[in-house]
C-alpha cells in the first residue's frame, strides 16, 4: 500500500516571520555557521570557474577594459537581483510550514488551485523544476571538484596530466559521497568553519587586488553592463550563459531552509557570502586588467607563488563542500517526492534525532555519485562541463518565478499590477539567462535536458500509475458497511486479537480482508481498516494525526495522516486508538497487506510502456513493511493480480 496525497482546502498564507529559527539567538548563529558549509558551498566556489570561462577558452572574450568592467557589472547585478532580492528577500518567504524547495512550493499551491487546469499546470511545472534540480545535483559535484583539481596543472603541467587530474577528482568524489551517511548535521559542523575561512580568504585576496586598481569598483554602475551589450552585440548576449554560473546554487538556498531555517540562511549570505564573493570577483577583474594572461586561472593567479599549492588544497576542499548543497537538497527533494506520491518508496535514514529534515537516502546518493564520476570521465575538463552547466538551473528558476507569481497573486492577494510587475521583471532576467544557456545544448547542455526528461517521465509515470491503480481497485471495491452486513448472513470464525488491514481507501473493504475471509473463513475479534494519507504540508499536528470511527461488529475505520517531511510509523501512532475496547497490545497485532502484481494491458489508462515502467518501479520500491515500520514477524501479505 502506498500513502495517498490528501486534498486540502487550506489557503497558503503569507508567513509572518522567518520560521522557528529566531527564537534562540545562539542556536541560529550556529545554524548560520553550519549553513555556510552546506547551503553556500555551490555558489561559494563559483569564483573557481565563472570569470575564467568568460575570458578563457574557444569562445572567450578579449580581455579589454570594457569587457572586464561589463562582465563585473553583470556579475554584481546578477548576484544582487537574483540572489539577494529574488531569493533571499522574496522566495524564502514562500516556505511551506518551514520547508522549502520546488516540490514544497508546488504542494503549497496545488490543493488550493482554482480548478483542475490550474492544479495540473502547477504540478507539471513543479515536477519539471524538480527534475532539473536532480540534473544539477549530478553536474555540480563534478565541475566544482574538477575545476579545483585542475589548479594542479597550473602548478606542474608536465606532472599532472589530464588522466591524473581526472583520477584525483574521481577519488575525491568517492570520498565525498561516502561521507554523506554521517548526516547533514555532522557534515555541516565540519564544513561550516572551513567555509567561513574560505570566504574570508576570497575576501582577503579580492581586497588585495582591488587595492592595486581601485577603479575596477566603478563596474557597480549598471551603465557598464549596457555598454557591454552594445559593444559585443550577439556575443555579449551569449556570455550571459557563462555569467549565470555565479548564481548557480541559488535554488539550494530555498531547498535547504528546512535544514537550517530562513534567518540563518539570510544572515550567512548578507554577513559573509555576498560581500566575500563581490570582493573576489572584483579582485579577479583587477588582476585581468593588469595582467590579461592570468585569464587561464585567475583565482589561483591571485595567490602569491609560494601559496599556490596551499591555495589549490583549500580550493579543492571548498569544492568538495560545494557539492554538499545540491546533495542535501536532492535528499530533501526525494523525501518530499516520495511522500507526495511522485516517487517510489526508498530507504530513508534520519541522521539527526533533534533536527527535523536531516536525512540520508542511499539510492539517491549512489545515483548522484555514479553520474558525477561519469561526467568527470566523459567531459574531462571543467571548461567542457561548463557548457553543460547552468541550463538546468535556469529552467528551475523560471519555474520558481512562475509558481511564486501564482502564490502572491492568488493567495497573498497582491494587486494584479504589482504581481505582474514583480513576476515580469524577474522572469525577464530568468528568460535572458535561459536563452543564453540554450546555445549550450549541442556543446553538453543536452545532458541535463536528457536527465531531467528521464526523471520527469519516472515521476509523472509513478503519479499517473498510482492514480490508475487506485481507480482499478476502487472499481472492484465493496463498501465496508455492505461487507459487514454480508458477514452477518454467513459469519466466519472469530478468533481473539486485533487485525489491522492496510488500505489506500479506508472507506472500502481492502482486498486482503476479503481474500482472508474468502479463503480462511476467519476474522479477529477486532479488525481495523487503516488508511495512511500524506497531507500537502510538511508536518501534521500530532493531535490530528489519527481519526477513528466504529463501524460495528468489531470493525473500525482509522486514518493516519503525515506531512510530506514526516516518516510514517503505524505501530507507534496506533497506540492513540482508544475506542476499540481493551488497550491494543502491539506485540499481538497482526498486519494484513495487499500485494498487487501489476499487469500491463492495452486497456485505456496509460501507454503500455508506461504501465510496464510503473510495474517495474512498484516491484522495486521499498516494501511497505519497512516504510510503515511494521514488525516483520506480524505481517501477512495477500497477493492479487491487477490489470492496468
């Protein structure tokens, strides 16, 4: 049995504060430090490759004063408008009871959508955005680690050949993904202080080079960005695809608010990350204007000769931590997808006993690890990977802006003109970046598009398959009241004890119950028909977790509700039942589950290949016994074939 999403009429409300994290100043400061290591690793290592890709390689710009100041102006305003304003000020307010990310926003909007058409579009956009985030989760570790390790070729080009650099990068990625099992809390505790040192190092290097040419700061004036476009025409527009590299990681800020809270993430950005990045980018610009040959690797060229190897080592560690943001974001995204019914059940390990949302999903970790290593070996250099990087996140950012417009216009009740102005302004920026990145499709951008398309097919097939399966079961389902009335005419043998029959629809008679009576002619004294539903909210009030109803003749109907960031535990929560006579002895309860063997047929529903795919996913999903924490020695599974 799979948990079914629960419809809700609740209207998304404008949050009045930054969540739970403002209550304890010491706690949010510690969380802000940890957030540096988990949330800001991706965007924090963009100086390794962003400006370099603008002025080095086959499509590089000439290192002229106009081009350098123009690119710096674009970087400044991209970080300011996209990250500081759009995400940190506005998007982070669109939390779903403290949880963020594209699926959390989708869940916030979908149940309150006006009509099926609105809900359908919200779901489709949300799934597309989520699919592209997974693609980004594969590319970010590869490009971050590879770009840092490539500094070794600058130090000793004859020793560190391409194959050796790739081997070192692969070894580092293997270590990173093995580390994930320790959990976000421990990883953040280790990474946070180091990333603070990394950002301070970026700032110090930037200040030193800005001091050598203070006039570089005039690039803050947006006039230089406009002049850049006028002078470079089409080539200037295409360079936006490279400038976009400075804001990749922005979506991770939103996805990880469930791990750390809104206030710590904002404090880390405005207090440390934003100023450090700006100082370093302007420092790199100053270096380029004074020494155009430094475009080969400007960040490493900023360091004194004696500090090159230490700088490479520090940058490599920072690159490892850069991957942490998208990895933990992928874990959160997967948990939400499972609970909302867009992903098969997977094994989920909760790595913190006191901080909700800190999880580890082995299957996702393995998939990201294999894909990242394959990218390193396949693309071989960070410049080649840069062509594949960015397009996935631009699409996710477009989706986020569209969904945020639905939120502010329809639910927060912003005036139409203000909502349209807001969405139009930021959508214009997002679409400009998207258009520039489209040119990368034939140079590696096809990879994230292909991965995202495959993940979207999997998620939408699982969603449609569950709906189709529920319809097939509902068509042959008998109401519990009629079933009980029929038992009175031919009563089976009653035995002492409690039996729990799991059902996706507690209003009907589960197949396992009907099969048990038909073949064994036995019933327990008390039979509970139990449904488990997932609310389209991250958490459910424990007082409203369980609803029960007595049907008669020893039958009871019960519904357990969980949020999409909560882990179902049926035995624990059934303890709340107090209307079944004697206290339930969990050690003697028998749990009956229906195990459906799905047969793909040409009947109306889905295409045959999608039905076969859904059947394959169902067979390989985590067993319901583990997912619902049922005692394995108390479970009885009764099978049946269902034609889709």
